[in-house]
C-alpha cells in the first residue's frame, strides 16, 4: 500500500470573526445593566477611557456609523475606525453629547437609588425569624441553638429540605434537640414556615386557625393528591360529606400559602429590570428614547489624547501603546454608539407596528417576526435577534421584554395570520375567567369559542396555551354544586 502526497490549491469563502467584530457583536447583545458593567471593566483596562462625564445635551452631529458591527455576520469587519475618521470621532465624544435619556440628573433632584431601595424593602426570612427568636423568653439554651440551626437551614420558600440527622454536626446538637428547635420555628410567623413538605406546610397553617377546620385538615392529611387532580366525586365518597361542605373546605385550602417564605426579601432570585428603551406617549403618537442611565458615559482622556496627537516626543514603545489604546477606545465608543442606534431603530419599528397594542391592550398585539423588522430597517435577522436579546422596553402599558413583541400568527377564519398568539392567550384567559365554575370550558369547547371569534386553532394548541398561562384543566377548575 502506497500513500501519494500532493499539493493542491482550492479557493473558498468563509467568515472570519476578528476580535473587533466579536466585541461589536457582544456589545450589541448586552442589556442595560450588563452594558454598564462591561464598560466599567473596559475603562479599568484602558487608561484612555474616562467615565461619568457631565451631560450637557448638545445636538449630536450626523454620524455614519452603519458598518460591520451593526449587521454581522453578514459582511466583513474592520480593525477599528479609519485614521481619517479619528478626529471626527474625537470631536464628537469630546462634547459629551447623548442620543437617549440623560445619565445624570440636576443636582437639585435627590432621588433614591431604585436598586438600593428595593434591596432595603424589608428583612429576609432568616432575619425575620431570628428577630422573633431574640424576642422570646426561652430559657432553653439548647433549644434556642437548635432553632437557629433550623432557621439557617431553611430554603427561600421557608421549607426545611435537609433531614434533621444531617444537621446534628451543628454546635454538637442531637436529633432530639433539633426536633425541639424545629417545633419552635414552626410556631413562628409566617404560618407554615419550617415545614418539610407541602402537606406539612398546609397542615401547620390550618392548625393555627381558630377553630381549626377539621374537614380541611382531613382532606390535606389523606387526600392531597385527589385535590390536586380535581377528583371531587371521589372526595365526596371517601369523606361522606355534602358537596357544600366539601367545597367550603377546598376553598379554605386554596387560600393557604404554599410558599410562606417567598414574600420576604431574598426569598428567591432577585432580578432587577432596567429598560433599555423608554416609550412615551406625546399627543397622538409615541416617542422612543434610549435609556443610558444604567451605563457610564464614556469619553477620551484629554491628556492622553494630546500625547497621542504628538508622538514625536515619546519613545517608540509609548507611542505604539498610546496609538493602540486610542484605536481600541475609539472602536469601543463606535460599538456602543452603533448599539444605541440599532436598538433605537428596532424599538422604533416595534412601536410603529404595535401602536394598537400600546393604545388598546394585549388583544391588539399584531403578529411580528424578526424578519419583518429586519426588512423594515435594512439589516439581517441575526442583527435584530441580537438587538432584542436581554433588553426591555418601558411603555405606557408597563415594562416588556423586547422579545415579547415577536409573536407568531394564528390563522383567522379567512385564512390570514392577523392575530398574534399572545392575543389568543389573552382571549383564552378571559374566556376561562368568565366561565361557569360548575361547568368550566374544556379545551375542545375553547377551540369552538375561539373559532367563533375568528381564530382557528387545534385542541392541542389550545391546551399548550392554557398550560403556558398556568391554568389547570377543566376537571381541576370545576367547583362542586351548592356554592
């Protein structure tokens, strides 16, 4: 067997992502808070960048920044601003102009930081329980230590998911000590805290009522699965109770809190939403503004800029370093400016197409795809996808993720995609809210009602939308007779 080796020449095309292009794509995808963190990190690495500039709101010059950073991966990339563009960009960023909402406010307005205010809204569950423990008159030191160990082991919903025998290594406590500590915690506020499962959580809350509802306790103790599945006929046969009494007990159970710790500060992952664009109604139209308040205002340090303009008095290494850092800073500024421009153009297109939704509500949300917006503003779909990623819009109807406005269409009675899936979900929700609780609508019945309103869906699709709304099945929604 003989292997022949030979050289051949082949021509092919491929896209090469330069570091500058990767940075432009990354910046375009960042949300408001992430962009602020990214720019702060870049300012620490590059001495030519300055942050926290004053805002004087001059009119920005006309800029031609449409390039590789705006519409990739469809074209090539550059390594940064061209030399003949440098002076124009330096002049522009030197005036601290802005295209969106101002970063700083007048000194006379002293507004609290919204994130700090939200974080300081109240104590955490552990703090709330430790405070109660400090105010008790318990003389049992071991019991107090055990109660503290149990409190520290609770999850954000207020449940003790860890077996007691796994906590015995804490401060030399035994299982019997921890059981005593658990009893102390379960007697605290909020009712149901310290439970080890849902059944115990509900029972703790029921037993604290005056008087304790015996039937509700019986149902939770032995028939919780039947309650969840809506098997009411079986419950009536098993308990021998009238439908009227059974419904009263079920109502009492549904009014309990299955997550007693979730309402406290830190009772779950806290996610702060800062809108990237703000939409204000002005007259009969809407104005779209880019929100730059979460990101630092960037500029070029005047001293280093002057040094870069007179490299003849510097050493070769220093001049090369300043030149490279200046080009890096200018490319970053250009990427940020291009991100702002692209996000604004996408948001403006969304507002134009969804004006009926902004004026009249979710039932008037139009079907819209990434391709629709991309065609309208003259970019690739991937650019629109990156521009709406991780970003929010504050509107007169509330804050929405930009991706919320991109919904598929549902065929109407005449075969046209004129109704968005979000609108259909809203109609399904309204139909269920208005249904007879003794005879709730089945999914097939919802299909028929939607068809009468001009939306043609399969039963499987209706079931999918109902589940996405968090609505249980008709069997689980059905109330018993007599109430």
